[in-house]
C-alpha cells in the first residue's frame, strides 16, 4: 500500500506539472479533506498506509483538480467564518474576501445581543446569513435567491448549523414581494461585467454558476436593483453592506446616493487592500 506521505508527494508532483501555485499545500489539503483527517492527524501519521481503493479515489480527485476543478467543488464543502458549508452547482464557493462584509456588519452593530432583523439578498450557500446569525444569537434572518437549487442548499446549511429556526429562505428576484423592514441588509451580488466572464480564472469561469457572476454590461445591474429597493427595506438606523468588485466603489456609491442613501464613508478593505464592503444607510 502507498503511505500518506508518498501519496501526497505523488499528487503534489502532478499539481506542479500543470503549474498550480502551491502544489504541496494543495496535495495535503486534498488528502486531509479526502481522508477526513485533521492537520495534526495527517502530519503525525504520515507513514500510515492508504488503502488502495482510497488511493485510487484520491488520485481521481487529484486528476480533476489538475484539470482546473476547485478543491471545494471536488469535496463539495467549504469553510466560511469558521463554519462548514455544503455546496451545490448553483452556489458560489464562499471566499475569504466576503468575510469582510461580516466584519463590516459587526463594526456597525457591535451589540451581539441585538435582536436584529437581517436580510441576505442572493444568499447562495447561505454563508453570509449563517455567519451573521452565529454572531447575533437573538437575530432572525431571511435569505433570498433566484435559484431554487441555491435556496435548497442554503436552507440545508442553516439547518445543519442549528440556525434553521431563526431563518427563512425564499426563492425570488432580489427584494420583489418582500414586505417589512430590516436592521441589516447584506448582499454579495453578481458584479462581473458580462464581457469579462470569458477571461476569468478557469476555476471560476468553468465551475461557478454564471447567474451568480454576471453583473450585466458594466457589472452594475444587481447594484442598481438593490439600491432602488433599499429605501423601502431599511429601518431608520438600519444599514446595508454590499460586496464590491475591484474598482467599483465609486460607481456603486453613486447608485446608492442617487437612490436616496448615504454611504458610511469609504468601503472597508479586505486583506489584499481592495475596497470590498460598502456600508450605506437611509439618508
């Protein structure tokens, strides 16, 4: 039988051959997730044998990764805000930069005991909504997604995280047919200009759902719809936190201002220094 260490080296070599940036790290991650091990277990028992059937399965997964399929898609799961989310073909893979929205919301509403009413527009896997509900144990949230498949996955994730009793997931177009007002509205909308889809990284272009990527000719269609809806969605003192694409802060701020909203200063930057989370309120 092949040892864990030998299999990791074999897979890392295959990753290096196709130009993956961190082949050793990705190989270890594939083994860790594929074998259901912790980092400590993988390192402490590197000489443990991998049954041939398991090795065959991991080699098959490695071949798909080498062909450009993201690891999260291979294993069907991704961590976000230290919570575990199952993925569906209709959901984006939650990304670290989106955690900037959670940080921005926590800065605006520092009282973790606040009974906030939260709305997540374009909820996808439910990652944003679940992260916020985990931080505000007295809050209730609604997630909306145009995709029935994404809505089903979000509902399942919230249930598995023990948050289902404080959340509702709806299928719909942004805020259409929603009544009531919210303390906090969050959204990671599609913001890639249509013409840019073809030049995205292969992992995104071929494996993320187009519906969650394509923001129209200038990448602003979803922001325009959300901005128009926010004045009727936000309570007095409420805030909306929207994820931004690179270089979009000025255009999105202008749309929000035109809709009668007032951005709360500069957008919050992610760890790469990119303006990522714009916060706005009723003017």
